[in-house]
């Protein structure tokens, strides 16, 4: 039996459609790295969709420091894979994932920061009910 606190459920919008990326131009079988779904989601929210760490943490149902830690770990894995030509596998890992099946827009598509903030609050409140 594991000791310590239970891990919180980490919410993602959708499971990724693609679960493997491999480099071209490297002969043989390249080394592999595993990117967990929660790290993928954190990178997607922060770097691709433009949400702040606080907003991303709210969307995933985590604290801001935990979101930042997950984001940092995911970026490190991606950097290692890009620099060293490794295959990236996206997997669940040993965590509990909750799929929201909702699509959050890119932050730049929202008119201003106030709208983005109210949008995030409404989505979280709707999920808690």
C-alpha cells in the first residue's frame, strides 16, 4: 500500500488524437520518452492556447504550484526529445484523468482578459455542480 496523500484527479479537455511522435532522419530505433497526459494538457493550455498558469490550473482542477511543476516537467521531457532525437509517447501514466469533453478556445480568441477569466470561472462552476 502506498503512503502519502492521494493524487488529485487531473482534468483534460480531450484525450490526444495522436499518441506518438517520432523523429525522421535518425537511423535505427531512437530512444523513447514518455509524456503523461497531464503534462501534455498543461503544455497545451499554457503554450498552445495561451492561458496563464493560474487559469490552466483552474481548468485542470489543480493548484497553481502543481500546474507549474507539471508544466516544467513536460517542457523538460519535450526539450530532451527534440535535442536528442527521441520518440515521444503520450500515455496515461499512474494518475487519474478526468475527461471534460469540452473545448476551451485559444485565449487570444477571447476579446479581453476579463472575458477569459469569467469564461474559466463559468466552466469550473458548471463542472462542480
